[in-house]
C-alpha cells in the first residue's frame, strides 16, 4: 500500500507522512511530554496531507473533518467512561486515614539538629536511632554504625535526618 501511495502522490508526500508518523510514535513511546518530536510529527502529517490533496480547499476540508471526528470521539469516550464508572475502576478508592494508622512523614525534625541519641539498629547507612526518647528513622553519610553507638544529628533535609557517630 505504501508503494502504491508513493506512485500516486510522489515520494515527497509519502516521505512526509511516514516521517510524521515516526515522529509521533517517537514522541508517544520514547520521549515523554509534547515536545519537538510531536510538533514536527504534526507538521509533517499536515504537510503530507496538503501534498496529497488536489488543492488547499480539499486539504483543509479533510483536516477539519479529522479534527471534528477526533473531538467527537474524545467527548464520546469521556461520556462512556463516566457512564460505566471507568475512573472508579482504575483509581484507588480508599483513603489512608490517621485513625487507621497511616501517618505522614514528620516534618518537625528540624528541632533534632545537634541532639544526641543512640543507634537502635545497625545504620548501614539507614536505620533507626533513639533520639530524645523517640525512635527516629535516620541515615548516615555512608559509614556503618553499630547498634548502641552514640550518634549526633548533623543535618536535617526535609524528612531526612542525617547522623554521625560520636
């Protein structure tokens, strides 16, 4: 079919269409986002349609018809998805509540900066330490710290507490 299309319309139109499809496939499957490959693919496909058409009116008519069909298919797909509760089937419905035991990371760890504690587990480099009577998830800067070793908090980066042995 591709060879027949090339004979009927010329190699330039066929090349534009094929390169446009390849650019869009590259954008969809290999390059995330709508970037250069997607824009080039759309331009090449439009140019290929223009080259295949008899005149600019027929090309514009074909592209407009394709756009209208796409919009109708999109609206129909959204309507069907809401009618058959598609979103409820593909999304997680339950919530993680505090009453059920789910807790967000503690962002008040800045007050621990400079405090001393004891490694409760082996830190290689991550583990737990007892700091001010509370068990805290900590990490070292790469060194191994045995359990029972005194540690000091040297840095806090968000929810990450970094310690070193004393």
